[in-house]
C-alpha cells in the first residue's frame, strides 16, 4: 500500500517520558539523523535535576524538543506539532504546550489506573474525550517492543527498555529520516553486549516497519534539506562548541590549555570534553572546590598557560575573590559561567540570564572584567575564541557568559577553517624593559596591557600580588595618588577593549523602525524569530544583539538614541536594562521572564506589539 | 642526600655559576616587627637557596595572606602574594603545568589551616610537587591578635577574652593524616636544624609540609619558649633522626617505645634498655608510626615535641602522572599535524556538506 507523503516546511517534535526512559538519547539520535539529512534545526533538552526522579511523576518528566526545517530557523520552536508521550505524566506535563490539531503519540501500556492516579488523572484522558482536539495515536509501545524482541535472549525488562528505539524508528519513518547513523551509534554503544545490541537494532527497525504497515499512520512527512550557506556542517551543542573554541584558541595562541574546574551543572560537560583531549596537551585539573579551580587556572596562567575555569552561578560567586586577584595581577584568564536558574542552588538544569550583574560587579573594589556572551549553541565556539583573544591581548580575566539553554541545545554548525581564526600568538617578555630593570607594570601604550614574564625567564624575576602596586615598577604602594591612578588605569584598559570589537549592528530591513529590540546572549534566536514574525505582520521593528557586555561596542549609545523605544527582553528581572539605563540614560523597557525556559517567539511578538501599542 | 637532591631537581635547570645569598635578596625593605621570627626564617632560606644550584628564575614562591605571606617580596625569585588561604591552590596550577619550576608555598597557621584548610589537605593528598613552609605562631598577627586554629584551648586573646573554646590543630598530625609524602617540623631560632630540614624538603620531589614554629613577639611572645630555652629545651624536644633510636631529655635519659596496646609511650631508658627503644623510620610506607609520634605532644605545655623529619617517602607526583597521561595520549594519537588533528576532532564523525 503506497502511503501519502506530505511536504512540510518545518516540524517541532517533543519527546517526553520518565527520566529513565532514554528521552534525551532518543532526541539526540533523531537530531543527528535530521542534521545529516541537511535540515536546519534547533534543540531544547529539558530535564529534571534529579538523576532518577521518582518514576511516573510530573517532576520526573524529561523532555527533548527538536525543531527542524527546510529553511533557516532560530529557535527550538514555541509549540510542538508532535508530542511523543511515554506515560501519563509526560502527557500531562506537556499537553498545555500543544496547539489544537497536534499529533500525540502515546504509549497506552503505561496508562494504567495506578499511573493515571499518580499524576492526578481521575479518568483516562485517552478515553474521556479530553484529547478530542488532538490527533491521538494510541500505541501499545511497550508490548509492541516486547513482542518484536521475543526471539532474543534478553530479560523482559531489557526488552521493555528498548521501547525508546521502537519510538525512534517510528518517528524516523514518519519524517523520512535515515536510521543508519543510529544503527552505527548503537553498534558502538553496545559493542560489548551483543544481545542488547541486536535487541535495540531490532526495536529500531520494528518501529520503522510499524509505521510502514499500520493503518494508523496513513501519512508521512517530508521536510526538505535547508539551503544553508555552502560548507561542511555538523550538529553541535553549546558546551561542545565552547570546549572546541577553547582548544582552537589555545592552538592559535601557541599556549598549552589549562582548565581548573569543579563539577557543576550545567558546565561539567566542558570539563568532561576537555579531559578527553590530552593528546593536544590540554591539562584538566578537577580541583577540590570552585576556588581551587580558578586558583589553579590563575597559577597556570602566571606560569604561561592559557588558564581557564568553568562553572555556573553558585561557583562564580565562590570565585569572585580570585577574579579580583586576577584583575589586580593583570594576568590572562577565562572564566566560563554557564548560567542556570538562581539564586543559590536555584534550578540547576534550567536556563536563566541572571548572572550578568554578578559578572559585571560581583567583586570587591573597582574590578572591571570584560564580558562576552554567545548568542547560539554554535556561537559558543566563536565567543570562546573571542574571550581568549581579549584575555591574552589585554592581560585580563574575561567572563564568558553562556547559559543552560546554549549549553545543552544544539544546531547545525558550519565547521570553521581554523587557520582563518584570529592569530592569538603572545609575546612573552624576555628582556628588561626599564633601564636594565624589569618593570612588571610598565604598560603597552596602545592596549595598556602589562608584560607577561613567565617563570623561567632569566633576569625578569619579579613579585606580584593583590596589594596595590606602584604604576610601573609594581612594588607595594599605599600612595593615594598611585592607587587612584592604578584604579583608573585598570578601568581604562578594560574600556579600551571597545577599540578591538566590532560595532553593534542593527537589523532594520525597512529602516523605518521606531522600536529597537535589544538583547544579549541566548535570547538571540527567539528575538530574531519574533522580529521576523512581527515584520511579516507589517510591524516595523529593529533588532540589535550584544555580544560584548563590557565594554559595550563603541557605537552603542548612538544606536540606542536612534530609536524612540528600546525593548530589552531578558531571562532575568532587567539586568541589561539596568546597565543600559545607567550607562546611556535610555528609558529601556524590560520584558522579563524567569521560568527556566527560553523565550517563545510568540510571547516576544506580543511584547513588541504591546510596546508599539503604547504610542 | 645529594643524589636525592639531584633527582628531585632533575627537571629544574641548573645555574651557570654559583649564586649567593645576595642573589636571592630583593631590593624591598623588609617590614616585619622587630624581633619577629620571620626574619630568621627569611635569612635561613636566602642563605640556603644558593646551595641548590638551580637557576633563580626557575624558583617560584607563592604565599597567601598574613605576616608570613609577605615573604615572596623579599626574595629575588619569581613570586606571587595571592589571597587568603589560596596559595596551595594557585601553586598547584604552577606545579602541575611546569615541572621545570621549583615551587614553594609560604603560609601561616591561619592562612593554611583555617581559611585555606581545604586546599592544604588536597594539595598534600595529590602529592603536588611543591614545598609548603607553614609558619606556625599560634596566633593571628596581621589582624592583630585573635586566636588561631593552632592556639591552645583556653587561649585568651582579643576575640576570646574568656578563653578560646577550640581544640588546636596539630599541623603535622593533619598532614600525616592525609598521607603527605614529606612532613617535618623545625624551629625559627635553630638555624642549623631549620636549614637541615629545608635541605631534606628540597631533596623531596612531591608535596612537602614543613611546620616552622615561629615566634610572634607582638601578639604571642615566647609561645615556644620551652623549646628554645637552653636550660629546659632538652626536656621538651624530641629530635627525630631517621635510623636512630628515639630518645630525648637531659642526658638522653628518656626514650620512646611502643606499648603493648600499640600506642607510643615515653619511658626511662635506664629501665628498658636502649634496644627496646623505637627506631625512627621516616621512610616507612605506612604513616602510622609517624602519626603516633606527632600525637605525643601535649598541645598546651608542648611537652614531648618531636622536631625533624617525621616522614619522607617517594610517591609519583601529580605533575609526573599528568605528564605521563599527556605523553601516552600523544603516543596513541601519533605524530600528525596538530592543526589538522584538531580540525578533524572538531568536525566529528557526522558531517554533511552543502555545495
Ligand atoms: S605581628 Fe607577629 S608575626 Fe606579624 S610581623 Fe609582627 S611579630 Fe611577626
């Protein structure tokens, strides 16, 4: 029977199940197949902080959303077209996000009275008509999988566990995804357990065949490859791109990379990734705490490495004093903060942008630190290179502000030509620089950077410390005028970074916009998608996105003054807005949500309309 | 000894010509209080460093915060005066990344044992290749006289007018408890003993903790007087020497034996005979005996205070193990062009091309 094939331009799928159901893996695999098929895509993993939250409960639901299209897309999508719900909890937790008419594939085996009661369903939603406005595909996924794996020598539990592969196979059929990549992946993952491998391969295939043969799925969908710029692509998550960016920067600088870090969600994957690459001379040091992580990185920087420390908000708080020391010592250091919901432990696995002011001001004394923020998962690569460039050029700690959404989200990435990256080679001091003596704080007149003289260099022995130093010789100085000069010099050095960064660009296709939407960090995608939608509805709106938060690009004031209104959407209570108001006396209007989730384009469209309606 | 020193410093470049104390003296004015024990330690270190025969530029001193932590400013080597308690962490980054450097940490009892206690134990546990000089004056000096984590119970200070409520740390016990590979104790005023301990610490590749009893005449004067007064010190001090029976006291009349309950006991040598005495073995793999020796001391009276090297064993250091892993990873990867290898790594295995 030939089934109907429908062309669509984009699809949003959400896989949802128990933490133990393998939803992240299923999503990852579907994403890989989608990437290698050539669609543009964007993903949003959303999982609980607990490793195995109680089974079948709402807090235990783990989800993975994927948006893929035949054109350039910017967000993981607002509302799923398809929900795969592995149990009642997954259905209940996600139904609210579904538009009417969405497809819902449910695993009916899990809709037992007990499981329903656990999440507060009085009646079975599959039977009481409450899902009538959706296209429900009831599927006895667990029993179908067990049935398909009958001939294998595995336990029933092991067979049941392969149900995510069955679901993946079905979805791959439904959206014309290849499954060869997943087969290869499974072969590698279960190479030492042949029975489990065969079972998973068979489940995958059985799911595919189910789609092909069952009456329930009469239509399959095709999403053509996207016309992205020419090049070789891969799919990449933010944490991985960031790790590679650090390695690329190390190679371009000719310095060994030293990572001092303490495990913390959602930054740990950077530590995991870099610890795999010892062959490139990458040293990773899992310290006893956050303070020791940055301490070791700073020590390594003093000794001539590209020093990096990675953390999330609570860890950044612990590192404050050492960042202040790095400001005072004027040594290059990159501090990566993968922001998560706060305050305190907050929401470890959810995203937020509420560390901006901590990054900006969270130290004692006047301790300015340049801040760089990537705007998409793949952009974490370039942002990491940029953070290293500033640190090495200006001999300063630099804060790189990623977030949970960027860290775990993924998108296609055109693999860069490493030789085209900036030349980051550093010249260490080798000679005395002042009348036969070495002055560690004699600055470069252009950048105001001080010389970097690493131990082992004869004749340049010197002592530096956190006590105020005399301008030039660098000896301890309590002189009032000298202190004032040094405070201003350190500030001027950081302000001077603006000379090396590109101007703030504005996207204003009609040139008639009176409203500018200004964002930073991971909100780029939703803001861009919202502006596009608004424009399609005839609204003139301009967009600008800050990659450098300290210093701001030199033309920022001029850009902001061009518009009657400036709307600043942020996943915090108005931190950039505060800076913009303080710095530029611009009456920025905030749009602020702190739900632990990225913005939806639709809510930003509403926010844009709301501001325009005020006039 | 010289063989050990040569081995310990094998990766540190040698000086072209002999250096002198002057070469290690910086042009900075020393600013401790008159009579401070720190002066004697500084002089001993400056005089001792030349005999190592290594290049000055390959020596790094890192300190935290406190009176003792001003130390690096006065030595003409590379140095960093960092922040309170964190010197071992910062020095770990230096030692782990640069095996060609000789790294020293200078710290005090508050710096190392209170605010920086965590870094101290982990640095020792990892066997980082660095030497920690812990100046113990049993008081906070720089903040003007509060009790410290080594102050005796009941100590009356500005912050404990009715006496401190805390039991003191014994830094040597602490270090042995985390199986530090080199642990020693010495006294600021005994130049010869101090230098000898420094010499042995320098000949140890790995983490070394040297506790130095240091007098603070301003806030805790004569805290170690019983160990210094020539009239009585022999009754208090137990001088440890590897391979020698442990005996002390005027006329060496007292000795240490292992009691049937496995604890150590102080006995009259005349009663038990020399053969019954415990022979000090600093190289024992198991730190148990060294620990037991460290527990002999009465923390209040300082009665029965061993000085010298408690423990000195060779174990792989962190930087050695790290270098070994880096080397192994490189060997497995082969000798390809690193830029190409990185490009390949970044591309990964699942790519697609758009033309
Ligand atoms: S306060 Fe005590 S330890 Fe500090 S310098 Fe003065 S005498 Fe030395």
